[in-house]
C-alpha cells in the first residue's frame, strides 16, 4: 500500500477518492445482531462455543477459518435454521435489533423472511424463473404486487437484463452464476434486511464469482450481509469486518470445538491481527 496516503495531503493536492475512503475509519455502526456467548451442540458434541460479537448493520461481515470450526453452524443460528436439525441445541443469546431471536414469542418463519439465506450450491427450484422469485412471498401470503416484486428482486440481483424477457422459462436452464443470482433474488423477494451467504461463490467460475462479489458490494448498505468463505482474498475484497474462527482440541477426549479467535475490521485481521493463531492462518502457515 502507498504509505503516502497516511499523511495529510499538501495544500492543493487532491487525494484520490478511493484512497481517502480506504483510510477513513468506519464510524462504529448500529448492530443488527448482538451475539452473546453463543454455543451450539449437535447431540452431546459441542460444535462451537463462547461466540460473542456484534454484527454491524449495513456492513459485510466475513466468517473465515479452517473447515469444521463452526462458521456455517454460527451462520445458521441467525435465521434459526439449526432449529430444523434434530439434536441441535443453541445456547447463549442472539439479539436481532434488540429482540431475543430465540424468544418464545418469536416466529421462526418471520425470522426467515427477514433473514435470507443463500447456500453454497445454487439451488433453484424446478419451476419458472418467475415462480422461483415469487415463491417466498406466495408461501408467506405477502400482499404484494407480485410482478413488481419479481422485477425489483431480479434487478437488485443484477439478473433482470439477462432473464427479464424469459421469466416463464425453467430456472434449471440457467448457468451456475445466473442460478446463484436467482437464489439471491429469491431471498430478496421476501424483503429481508439481512442476507446470510454460505460460501456463495465456491461452486462458481472466476467470472461468475466476480459478479457475485460485485453484487455483494452493491447490496451492502441496504442489507446487512454475513458471508462464510474459504477464500481469504474474497473476504479481504468484500468484507468490512472479519471474524476468524479456529478449532480447540480437547486433549483428553480429542473432541474438536470451534471458537471465535478474533473479530475486527478486515484490514486489521489481514495486516495487523492481535492473535498469533489469526496471523498463522492469514499468512498461510496454518489451515
Ligand atoms: P465450518 O462451516 O467451519 O466448516 P461447520 O459449522 O459446518 O463448520 O461444522 C462445525 C462442526 O459441527 C463440525 O465438527 C461438524 O462436523 C459439526 N456439524 C455440522 N453440522 C452438523 C450436523 N447437522 N449434525 C452434526 N454435526 C454437525
């Protein structure tokens, strides 16, 4: 990085906008999720423990770390998908805009309307492009102008120009990258304020991956985005904040439990981490 961007510009010198933006510290934003001592068991086995962090509203947050350290498990807690896994138990608290996400009066279906999920493998339904996007609002009985919702969602997912004239075609005919953007449009159709993405580009070619990353940049601000990724360069490119998870091994039992090691601004995680385990991972010495 050009060190001169750290110094004030001499009078009359125009600092390039992008450099100025890179150097400006983000003011601490509001939290969309406040995670307090979260832990998840599958049966008797504890998959992840002691996770405490604030997810900033309107920002992109990346979860990185070696396979099996609990990234997807934590991600699934934000839309209560672990509720659907027999034997899974969630301890601790997650506040969503200040409300206990696991409170007795909270309807998990409403949670999943507001908190959309995009999976690793694009999974369009064997239906038309239109019916894929309209699926969520229909199932939820949302009183909306469906044509408008379908168009807006596809535009927001940067897919309208490619499919706007063939909405009746089967979605299974789309390319992998288009199918993934369709899944994003489908998630947006229920008007969520959070998008969870579990390795959304790992099954895609480099060009489709770049389009998904551009789209993430375009959606942030309007949506809070949490992305699990194995690709550290991707985290560095798209995320404002990054959480690094690792695995602790119990010496007696050999049991492996995921822990949150460090959570900070992405540039700090990658250039000046405070924990040796983070440094070893981001420099490729481990994992
Ligand atoms: P990561 O996303 O970091 O690769 P996961 O959250 O997928 O990690 O997994 C964390 C741990 O939880 C692993 O030991 C994994 O085997 C276990 N696990 C994940 N999902 C399930 C499940 N549905 N049932 C039982 N164990 C699971």
